[in-house]
C-alpha cells in the first residue's frame, strides 16, 4: 500500500502549533494517511502569529 491520496489543507492554526503540526505531518509520512497541502497565504499567517 502506497498510502492514501486524500488532500487535506493544513490551516495556520495547525501549522503554528508545534505539537499538532508534528502529529499531522507524521501522519502524512509513509504509509501516509493523507497528503497535506497549504498555501503561501497560510504560511504568511503562521509567520505573522510568531511575530506577535
């Protein structure tokens, strides 16, 4: 089994929280449960949260 090909958007609230982000990215490793995606706008929002 190669893993699932479900695409899931990870929002800034997930990416900004180290524990949650680690969990979700590990679930996307082999054999993956889904394929994570995010946009540059989501990454910008994550960066903005760290600068506050």
